[in-house]
């Protein structure tokens, strides 16, 4: 509000000259003056003043009147045109009252009535007066009743805040729009009210019913005198948005939607995006006469407005997204009738009317409502007009190349509300976007690139990664290149297959002042003219996953561009689209290019085509870091994810081919080039890491025959029972051979079977060993509350307040407040510092540092406070080479490897016991009453290794159960699968036959004659053996043992030692039961028994026995 204590500052801003207490300004030869000593407002000679009340400092409204008169004189009006406080009947009490300003034309006829009001953020008389005016006409329609020749009414205010003058007004035309009136003969005109000598209320009803309370907010001062509204609206009239402007526009849009009962937010946002696109095109094509502008009811109509917008939208879609939009102008229809000589031809008239109905009375690119008739067209027109008025004074295309943060924030606010989390697969939360992009070595890339590096997101959605990348490289361009950012923005590419989102992404780029960003509407897996293989230095993406039948949308040529396609059986049901996006990344990135790709965690461990995918990863990429996020990261998308931070390997020389050749040399007993390549030690290192005797391994290769011990014995056994060998045995030619010949064939075939697997293992071992840096593993906490703190946000499902909530920022309950999106700057997360992305104490800095470890020979160091989330692991330790089957699963467990040390042989568990899986059953097979078919789940085993019946599940009596799965004396009952790592592998010894059956997530270890059941139980229940079991478990949500438990190696002493251990353990058990022995003491004594007999060396983890 302009007040007495700020009035002098306002005058200074208006370029008044101060002389003591007197402020003066000469305007076109007319002097305005303010006398602060006497608190007088002095107007130029010629201004008619009916009363003295506006000539002093008595009320703040007088300052608004003074500022308005100043603007009228500046615009070219003369003092004799202006009357202050003309008397009239009307006003608030329908008695004699005075309007603030009456403007008369050169002939003395009334032209414009102005009522001035004060305004501020807390109490705006201006807003109150506007609401009254919209309700019943207010004071201005009362004044108009006395001056019916006036062509315009104006409700005006001005504010002065933070050194800036802000004017606001609503200009109402009292002139009729004849073209508009012709569109509906039911519309009443102002002229008809004049002709009928109607009342003030009648004029108000025309304004309300015919012209839908129309007003304009421009050209009061900009137009030539007495020519309001005719001056073209140009780009110079536009204003760049500030933070206050964001809030006003955001609230304005929400208010328009509420007032007109527009409930479809997604559709409303889509139409808003179309308007932004049209306006962007308008500012570049029509800077001197903008078309995204409501010219006022006197000179504009909804038909023309829609035509202007549609034409701009058509051009914008063609220019920015290379999409053709069909739009036929009225002139084109008229031209179609050029041969019709009779201008009154009824056929032409009828066709034009039908064309009008088809064109306007149907839904279109600017239909906030579902339009399908004349009435709905006008209802939608009223909404469209108001939204256009909301946007028309904003400047979208700025002159500077810097970021238009306020526009970006405004658009982000619209986006947040316009596309809800039901479509969350398209959007990555902003904290994750910022974390991923800031984790890449962008400063290094910009500073060391001789040419402009290219960046791509091949599934860009709303364009978040693109805009964040552009934002983050800007300071590096300024620091190292001292050049315009435009070429760098033009090297950014986004591909989006969803039509609407491709528009969103393009508009978003403009809104952030980064309009050089390229958006391609198309499939990220196909070729595009502007997307060249091997040319991108940066790739950041959150590609879709699990899309059934996506290959059906690609041509055969496009499918064959992927090596993975050869592993697909049925294109109509295949859904692992994320695997193809991984291969696409390998195609697009240049050698040394970096990537951050969000993927389902299953990519790291699943079988089938995922194995081929991991081969592509290991062959073509250095793995720099893996960040695993839990199910709460992406809102309703409850998938655990792993973000892979990668660096593209060089293709020349191709390291994968090189190592494959080296392995073939070794398997051909050729070590002649070991010294040349300095890699002979890697074979020895492989044997050591895989617990294989190096001499045996060399014998295996040299003799081309499998040794009888270790993993080679496992290969023998595995091939012996393979389908290939069984089929071979059935062949007549084989059966005719002698036993020795058959054995010889077996040895040859078994060697080939084993050597093929070993060649593969050794190949990928060498590749993994060549990873230039340890892999930085980032893990989100398992605890739900801790995970939210780790992310810095959580998701709300509370009705009316759904969406992301930033932890640490003040709760802003109003969903129509754009500052809801500013909370990201308040979060406190170990991932990154939102106010300093180079903060060395955050995880993003660790990843960025790890990218550069290989080049600067400076190892990554993890600060103490980040160690709960981060660890460094060698890639060759993250692949399991110990099993016969080699699936290249990348293990991300942070548990250190547990080494079993014993003076006795280590025997695989599957060679000591039968491994029996529990009963599987459906919910329909469960009984609601007690039956004889009783299943025991994991709840019945305590963490310290005892059977404690607490939960029984009854199955229908008709359910057939395999007696092998019944728990019998000397069975070891074990948990094979659990969502909790501490529960998987817990076990107990069954001491007598029972009628219970093992449950589906459970199993039975039934020992053979080589081992005593009690000994096997006691050794498996030691803490370091339990840790070893946990290492064997796999899976992300559910830890599974059933496929790997048999590979566990157990020390097997002679029977007499086993018996001695059982007796000693029984003594300790009895002492524990009958005394007050502490549990730690008990566990230490048990571990000592094994240690003293050298069965199992006591390590630090042996100090406890049992599950915790």
C-alpha cells in the first residue's frame, strides 16, 4: 500500500524532482507538485476539481489517485480532459456520491470513469471492490448510471513495495462487440439497454450475462488518448516473473479452475501446456503484435481467440516437436467457395454454418471442458479467456541465457498438481533427479571437452533430467569456457514416446530458459536422425520397465539392432524393456561417456535375458557405483531400484574381446604372451579367489581332463546327471561301445562342459578385475523411518494432500501454493546438499569422486558418517565364481566374506544331507478348523535354534502331502526364505518323530551316514556359519536360500570327533539349563569346543551362537 511514509519514495521512483519539501515533475508541459510541508497534492492547471478531499494526505487512496493522474498525463491526456470527484447519484448508499476520476474526450463527452482503491497483501480494498463489482456492479455501475455515454469503466489500484511500482486494474468496456452479438441472437446488448432506458442493473446484467464479466488489464495507459484497446500488445508489454508473481499466477489458475468447476486436473494441465506452447511460438513470431492476448469484449470474441491459439499451436508443434496438427482457418474455407458467384448462395451459407459447428462445438486442444455444443463452447470460452488473461502478461522467452528459475518453479507447481502420482512411472522425484545428475563428473567433462559434449535422456518424461543437467553445467561453462550456454543446451536431447509428455518436456525447457534443449517425440529404442550412436558423453534416465509386447511396436530391422533380441522367444509376451534400454545406452555413449540409469534391482540377479544383459554391462561398461533404493522412493511404484553409475569402455581396443582371446590362449596351453600382456598372475589370482588349487587348474587345462576333487568333482557330478549326457547314453552307437570307451567319451564331454563354463567365468573375472575403481555401493536403510530420512522426503496418501512431502521443510498444506516445491532446499539427506551440490560430506560427491579415481589415482575415502550407507567393493568380489552355474549376478550385499577355516575337509552340504523343500499350498487349501494336516512356518523356530510351537497352519484333509516333507527325528528344520536377513537360515534339531510338515518357505536337512545330525545342527548353528548362510541368500525383498544352501561347505571331522563334539555340546546345554549362565558365556563355550578340536577356527564373529 502507498502510505504517507512511502509516498516520497514513490515520487522518486516516478522521477519527481525534490526541492526541500516540494516534489515537482513536468509532464508534457503540465506540472504536478507535492507539498510535504503542507501535505498538499497539487494538480496541473486545467484539471477540474469538484471537491478538495483528494488534494491532501488525509487518506491513502489519494496517493493512488495522484499516481493514476500522473500516468494519464504521461499517456498524452491533457489536464482539461480530467475531472476529479465529479458529483453523481449512486455510490454506496444510492445517494449523492463522487467518482474519483472522470475522463472526457475532446468534445467534452464522457469517455472513462476510474475508481481508485488501495491494496496490500493483508487488506486489499481493490480486491473487495472487484468482488462487489462482479456481484452487483458495485460503485462503478452506479456512477455509469449518471454518465451513460462513458465507453469504459476502470477499477484501479497501485502499490509501492521494495522500490517497485505495481499497477493493477480491471478495465470494463461498455461498448458492444457486434460480431460477437451476431453469434447468438439471444444475447442482449448495451445499446438495447440504452434504447430501452434501462437501469444500472440492466447494464450490469449485460456485462454479466452477455460479456461474462469481461475485463482487460492492459492498454489503459499504453494506448493513444481516447483509443483504448486498439494499440497492439507487444513483447515489450510483458513482464518477467518474480517469486510474488508465481504465487499470484498459481492461485489465479487454481481459482479459475474452482470457479468454473473444472475437476479434471490432468486435462486442465494438458491444455495449459498447449497454451504455453502457443505463447512461446507467439513471442518469437509476433513480438510486435502478440496474439495470445484477450483484446477485450469490445474487440474480441471466443471464436477468434480459439483460431489464433490453434494456429500458433499448430506452428509450435511443427517447429518444436516436428508434429503436424490439422487446423483449417476460416479464410481457407472461404477460398474453397471462390468459384461461387452468388454471394448469398444458401448452400455456401449452410456449409459454413456446419463447418462452424464442427470446428468450434467439439473438443479441441484448448478445451478445459468437454465441448460438444454451442453452450459448452461459450462456457469453455469463458475459462479459456481467463487463463489467457492470466498468462498474457508473462514473458516466457527471456533475452538472457540464464536460468528462468521463477518460470521453471511456476511450471513445476502446475506439473506437480497436473499429473498425479498415478502416472508416477513418468516422473522421478526432484531430490533423486538432483542427486543423480550431481553425482556425475560434469565439471570434469565440461572442463576437459574440446567440443560441446552431448547429453541424452532416452525416456525423458517431463524433462526433469534434461533441465537439471542444463542447470548444473551452467556454472562450469561460465568457469571454464567463458562462452554462451546456447550451444551446450542445443546438445541436450530428450526422447519421449508419450505424446503429451513430449510437449510437457519441451515447454518445461522453455520455462527454465533452456529452450535449446531438443525434444524428440518418438521411441527411445529406435533410430532418429539427430541421435547418432557413440556420440553422447552423458546419459541419465529412468526408463520404463515391465512393458508387455513392446517389441511388437518395433520393426524387425529395429529389433535386430539389439543383440538381446536373439534371446527373445515370444515378442508378444516379452516385457523386459529395461534390458533393451541398457543395451541402447551402450550403443549411444561415446567411449568414456558416463551414465546414471535407474533400473529395477532384479536386473542385477534375475535369470534368463537378464544374464545376457549383465554380460553387456560387464563387456561395455566400467561399473562406478550402484545406489539401491527401497520401495518408498517412487511413491506408488513399489519396486526396489538400483541406479547404475557407469562409464562406457572403449571399443578399440575392445577389452572384452582381448580377455576372451587371452582365456583361449590359456586353455590352449599357450602362455607365450603372458609377459607381453603382464596378465599371467590373473590366472593364479582367479584360482585363489575361487578356492581352487592352482596346480589342479593347470592340470585341468593341460590334460583336458577333469580332476577328481574340488569343483571339478562337482562338474563331473553335474554333467553326469545332465539331460545332454542322459540323452547321449541312450544313443545306440554309445551303448555298443565298451565301458572304457564310454568312460573316455564321458571324460571328453565332461571336460568340454566344464571348460566352457570355466572359460566364461575366467573371461568375466578378468573383465571385472579390470574395473578401474572399486564399486561404490550405496544402500538405503531397511527401516522405513530411516529410509525416509535418507531420501529427504516421503509420500502422502492423505486425501487432498497427496504427493511428495519434503522432510525438514515447513508443511504447506495449501496444495495450490507453488512454494510447496521449494521445500527441496530445506531437506537434510546424506545423498546431497540441496544448497551446495559440491558438499564433500555427501554421497553424490563420493560417487563423483569415484568416477575420477582411475584418472587421478586418488582413492575414494568414505567419511565415517556415510559408512552406514556406503561401502567400496571390488567388482570381481561381487560376482560369484564358486558355483557350477555362472549367471553373472552382481551381488550388492555389504557383508564381509566369511572364511571357514578347519583342519578337516570342507564338504558341500548337499553331499552330507538330503535337502527337502517344504509343502507349497494355496490359500484355498487352508482349513478354517483343526485338521491332521499341520504345517509349521518359520515362526516356530527361535533365533537361538530351538523348536517352539507357536503357529500352526491347517490344510484341508483332502490335501495330499508327501511324507518326505514330514518332520522326523534327527531332521534339521531350517528357514529357506524370509523378508528378514536375520531369520533366513535359522534352524533347529527335531528330537522325535512328529506329525508336522515343513512349510513352503521352510526346508528339511536330512543327514546321511557320513555325518551325525546333532553335529551338523551344532556346526550350522554357530554364528560364523549362520553368517556364511546369509551370504548365500539372494533376492531383494525376500531372501532365498533354497537354490544355494547345498553349496555351503561344512567341516567334516571323523565320526569319533563328531561324537565328542555332540557330547561336549550336550554338557554345555545342560549346564546352561540348570544354572544362571549368561547367554554370552554359553555361546563362547560352544564356539570354544569347535576351536579346541580344530574343527572350526574361532573368528571374531564366532563369539555368538544362534541367530541374532
